[in-house]
């Protein structure tokens, strides 16, 4: 620990001693303010890559990858993340997470679990590419965020979770078997040590009985095998090909939260004559009009200390552009705010998955 | 008064322990239930007229209770909510026209199915849990609050849940409270959950319904059937259908089947597995606030 260099303590020994699919990312700040990856372990099929940060980087970035760019049935990923006080960590992916079809009806589902501990004064950003469940895939995703400081709101997070209809080019439109995504946010005390920094501890099974107070749970369950009336899942999704949820909390993102709330409040009203030709339309944000033209639907809710944004759309690019616009706080002409919260907190290059 | 109450409670417990299907037994059971009621009222220090013993047998308590809870005049304000229907219809008209153009009735039928599916995976698990373990209803209520992420849906749920609790306190408690008060079942009677689902499960349990599979199904069935009624009533006021068609839909075999399916589906889902199964419902409902004109609160 003495040398103040950005190194990892990863060793081949600890790599082999952890179960398949497990991973651990532990961010620590060494005095005076050196961000380090104190630990970075992973085992197949999970792969973690951390590009060496530039000297003045505001945050560390880790790419969460899977070998072959996708997960097959039976794959189980358990990732633990600890961001210590004053730490800044951004998790990204390099391309969508492909979920391959379940081999046989009795094969186990594909599972991804992640437990993130966010200590007081630290920030965590999760901006992955969307999950892309292929036809007949069976996927369970469970992400738990443990916030240590909810009194002063200094355990800060921006989390994006999104899913697409599958491989449209292969005529896959929500042809999955089952998709389940759960994001849970807990207020925890420092002493609730469900997460420890020791290596080999990566296997969170997400079933610990006591985990502090449940603050927010966002769960989406898509059942492709069920018919509702005679409607298939695809029909129920109402030509939306992508659903995104963003959850934001914490002091550093106060301005971002205000920005999104204001934009939602200024959304053109539905059913107000024809909003795009109306004289009134000049008052409306150009980007809102564009969003509507691109078939983007969105809603923002302030719930129990969080801002939760739901976005859906008929095509990927429109939704990407829209979410990028929201998170980078673009003005009416679509130009990002110079010192937008996310850039201010984490540095540049955070929106890779949205480009 | 108090002493008498205590005595009759004891006899009541003894008689109700050996239920036989004879008329005589039924009568004595009714009598004992009435005295039990008097005892409960006495405990609440509410003055009640002494029950006359020569009344004809009243309908069994569940029927009486169901008629009250399924009454559209139940003052919990369900008429003020469309559960996203109003927003759904407004959004549908913005869509590029498809042929054949769906009729208002078919749009309504579709929304009804989606809404029932959504409620069955989000709310029903909490009704079930609150009914089964009424002593943990406040924790369930808090979990439901954390899980209901749509602001508009939250307001609708809280408004109806609180109203149901006040109807209970102001109107039903004197007649229906059959449990708790330090009784053997030990169900606390003083909790007042905020949300509609948890309070529905809790209040029906407080009304003395037994914790059996069959009763629980009825509890959920009435809740969901009420939901359908509220949607249809909203549809009439949105001029999607007329009142006769509304009744026709309500009476249809399909609605019965949809509600039963929703009961069955929701019954299989635990509180921890609950979640939104129709993501567009959250968007429509969330965007209700953005309607230029609106009749309903949700």
C-alpha cells in the first residue's frame, strides 16, 4: 500500500482461487488524493479491463466484458464493487451485452449479479451499453447498490440500465423467453459489512438477509412465454424496441437532477393542438420536438430521494441520443453544458456507450 | 358492561370451536358472533345498542363484507383514477395511424388486459403478503413504497390506501373488527398502511377473514374486479364506451377469466419477485402529468 502508484494487487494466485464468473473491483484513495485500484480480480467468463488513467484523471474507469462478447445459458457473473471514500469509479462496457439462447428448456438461466458499495463522499457511475437478449434467452440481472451516506447524500450514483428487443436484423423482436432486471438501492451503515475488501470474497449471492434499509427497487420482468389475451410479449411492448431506466442520487448531481426535472416539466403537453406546428411550439425545446419525432417516450419521477427516469423508444439511435442529451445536460440547441455534473465529477469520455 | 362482554367472549370461543352444519348451531354461532362483536365494541369503549336476539339469520359475514368492499359507493375515491387509461388513450391518438384503425372498445379491451397483467405482478403479491402476515404490514407497505417508482401511480395508490383505512376506522371497525385486541391470533389492529394493496390485504384480514387459500383468492379477486370496474367507469367518462357496453364487458366471461388469471398469476409471485411486467404502463401512467387536459388523477 505504501507506493502511491496506480497498480492493482491482482495476482495469478488470487485469480485462480476465486469461483468462475466472480470479480472484484475495489477503489481506494491514497493520500493526498491518488485514486487507485486497490483490487481488481476476475475469472472467466467475466473480464475486467482498466485502462491506465491519465495523471489528472478525475475517476477510474473499468470495462466490464465477457469473453466472446456475450453470455450463454448457465453463465453466472458475480461482481463486487467497493468505492471507498472520495473514490470515483465508472463502469462501462464495450458493446452490448448479448444474451444467447437458453440451450435446452432445463438449462440454467444466464445470471449477472453486481453488488456495489458506495462509501460516503464517493461516486459511482454505471453507463453500460444495453443488454441485448437474443431469441429464447433466459436472463436474470440483479444489481444492488449500497449507499453508506444517505443523510447528507454524499454516496452518489448515476446508474443506467437498458434493454433492447434483440437482433432485429434476424427478426428478433422481444423473442426472449424471460428477462428479469432488478436494481435495488439500500441505505447501509458503515458497519454493515456485507462487502469486505478481501480477495476471493467476490461471490455475492445477493441473498443476505439484512442489508440495511431498502430505499428503492426498480424491477422489470418480461415473460416471453406468456400470452396476455392473445398478445405476445412483442405486441405488449407496443412497438417500443428499447427501454431504459436511469437512477440518479447524490449531492454532486443536484444540478443534473434539477435539469432533468425542468426538462420534464417543460415537455410539450400531450394533446395540445398539434404541438409541432402550433405557434406555441417556439416555446418548446427543439430537442423535445426532436425526441417526439424520434418516437422517444419518457417520464421522470422523484421517489424517496432518487430521481428515476424511464425512457422508451422505437429505435435505438433516438433513445441513445436522447439519454446522452439528458445526462450531458444539453441546452435547447443540443449542446452539452460545459461543466455538466457527470463530466465535472468523473471527467470526460464517460458517454462512450451513448455515442 | 365490560364484565358481561368478557363472559360472552369465552362462550363464543367454545361454540365456534365445534362447527356443525345444523341450523341450531348456525344460530348459536350467529348469536355468539354478535356477542363477540359487542365485546369488541365494549373494548373500544363505543356505546352500542344491545343486540336483540330474535333477528333472522343475517348473511354470512364474508358476503356482507364483499358487498361493502365491492360497492362502487365505497368512499375511497377510486372514481378519480384511471390507472393510466386516460394517458394511454391520449398517446394512442398520437401514433401513426394503423389500419384497420382500432376501435375505442378494442383499445379499452387491450388496456384492460395489460393493466390487469401489470397489477398482478406489482400489487397482488403485496395484497397476499399483507393478508397472510398482517403483523408485518408496515414493512410490506414500506417495501411497496420503495418498489412503486412511478410518481403518478404512487399518488393514486396512497390516496386510495389511506382512504380505505379511514373508511375502516370511521365506518367498518365497529361492525367488522373480529381479531386482535390481545386475542389469541395476536394480529395488531392499529397499523394504518399507506398504499392501496397492502391496506387491502390488511383490512380484509382484520375483518375476520380466515387465512385460507380460498379466502385469499376472494380477497384478491374482489380487489382486481374493483380495478376493472374503476377502469370501465373511467372509460365511460372518457366516452370510449357507453354504460351498457361497460356492463357488458364487466359481465363477460372474458373479464372473469382475465381476473382469475391475474389472481392466479399474482398468487405465485412473492414480494421479493414482484416487478413491472408491462413497462409501457409505467411510461403512460408517468406521463399522465403531461396531458394538456385531464379528467383523472392517474
